[in-house]
């Protein structure tokens, strides 16, 4: 609750930066919390596996009263009267057991250790995926806001053009049809602007959901400092793939899961091998409680033994367990190969997207400069009476399209950079 309120206050206090959005999402994301809990559970699995190899010490104590009633006991020709007797008996035992050799549990401990490392890598992968999701939604909101600004400028130009056409009509230099056409263009551009406001609100709600802020709370974001810079040059695809295969947490997690399952399969074969253990016990059985604390050598028994335990036949359950463990290892190997292919594919796609966005950004910026000059010339021609409103409208549309392309290509570049970072493991 405190983090939620902090996020809401932060969003109201100042525009949210990309780094702040990522930080908040890592604090509140339920998927990351779930993966962290799974990792903590894996830590306890390791503790349980180690417990089977550590000494076990047990203490048992009891008290017993035995009442024997009076009567006659016949021993052959002898008849003897037995009086009423109550026997008191105290009993205490301390037992210690230590496994000397157990092939199964040593490998189980190793498998639990590998499984814990795999869960840690999965936590890192979840953080990577969450950061990537927030970055994508952040950039989508920035894109929508920038495009809203472009469409707002287009609507303003259309309003100015409609007013200018009206003045030309009043001066006898334009027709009524031109006035109606200019007004229609003005209204259409205003509709586009209003539609883009809806897109901005949807993008804002998506970002709020990813960050963990109530969508009903006000949320504003600040543009990243490098937003309008040219996208970075993509690295060679082969080098990027090699780095991803080395650093991506999902690959590490899959490889560690495979190693853990292979070790579990080896541990399952331990049921074919005997177990060697040492057991020691000390017990006392006096008739009164005070004697329990008396000289330890009296009324006591001390035992020690080395035990060999070997299951020779268990109804084929051992074979079945080994087979299941080997099949699980085979499934993990298949998952690892799939993860390797998916990561390589993600990297190659991100490199291609970044390369395309970089080229598109350069062309779009050049087109924007050309469109601005074209609109200036079209307006000049109309003002001196040699140009038409259709020329001006065409130039306005080209400028709007060029500006939208600049925003789209630059944001695409930022998203491609984010995708490449995620694909390579951060």
C-alpha cells in the first residue's frame, strides 16, 4: 500500500522519467514477486536436501506405572502368595544417526543447488522482461503524445488556412467552394487530433498498469533525453547473438535447469546403491526419576552400530523413477534448445528493426525539411494569386505525414534499442 501511494504521489508531483517507471514496476510487479517467492522456496529445498546428509539427533522419554494385583502364584508344587505391587519405570533414550555414504542424497543436494541457481537466473530474466515491457509502453505513450503534438499543429494550420481562405473570398479572390473545402479540412484535422487524444489516454492507462499506478490517477511522463537523437548503429548480428547466448538470464536458467534435472536423474539411480550409516544411542531405565541424573554408567545402555541398507527389489519403482527423471532431463534439454533458438531470433529481429529505424529516421528527417519548404512555397504562391488551395492542402498533408514519420521512426529506434538490450541480456 505504501509503495502504491508513493507511486501515485510521484506521478502527481512531477513527470515520470523512464528510470523511475522501471524502478516502480520492479517494486510492484506481481510476476516478479511470484518468481522471487519461487526462488525462496528453492532455497528451502536446498536446506531440506542438505538435512538428509547432516547428523540427526533424537531424544525420547517416557514414564510408566505398572500395577500388579495380589494373588496366588503356583510354581510346580509350591504355592506362593503375591502381594499388591506398583512398579515405577522411567525411560530416556538419546539417539544419533549420521549417514556415511549415500549416493542418492549427495546428488540430490547438488541438484537442489543447481535448481536454486536456475531460480535466481529466472528472477533476473523476469526483471529483464518487466523492464522491457515498461520501456515499450513508456515509448508508446511518448509516441502518442508526440503524434498528438503533430496533429495539433496540423489542426492549427488548417484553422489558419480556413480563415485565410475566408478573407480571400471576402476580397473576391476565392470561391465559396474553396471556403467550404478549407472548413472541411479544418474539421477533419480536428477529428484526427481528438482521436489521437484517445490514443494518448489508452497508452497512459497501459503504462500505469505496467508500472503499478492506479489508471485513474494523473500520470505524465517526460521525454527521454536522447529521444530525438538518431538511433544507435546496430552491432553485427553474429556478435550480438554470441553476446546474448552468453549473457541472457533465460539461457542460463534453462542450462541450469537441465544440469539440475540430469543430477536428479543420477540421484534416482542412487536407489540401486546401498546406504551406509552410523547409529549411536544411550538409554537409561531407572525406577525413580532422581536416578536419571545419577552416575551415567548405572542403569544405562550405550550402543553403536554401522548399518548397511540396500534395497534389492521395490516392485520396479526404482526403474520407473529413474526413467521419469531421465525423461525430465530430456524435456529440459529440449527447452534449452528452444530457448537458444528463440534468443537468437529475438536478437536478429532487434538488429533488423534497429537498422531499419535508423535508416527511416534519416529519410524522414530529410522529408520533413523538404515538406516544410514545400509548404512555404505553396503558401507564397497562394498569397500572390498564382497558387491554389489544393496545392497548400497537399503541402500541409505532406508535412504532417513527414513529421509523423520522424516521430515514428525515432521512437521505433528507441524501442528497437530496448529490444536489443533485452535480447542480449541487458
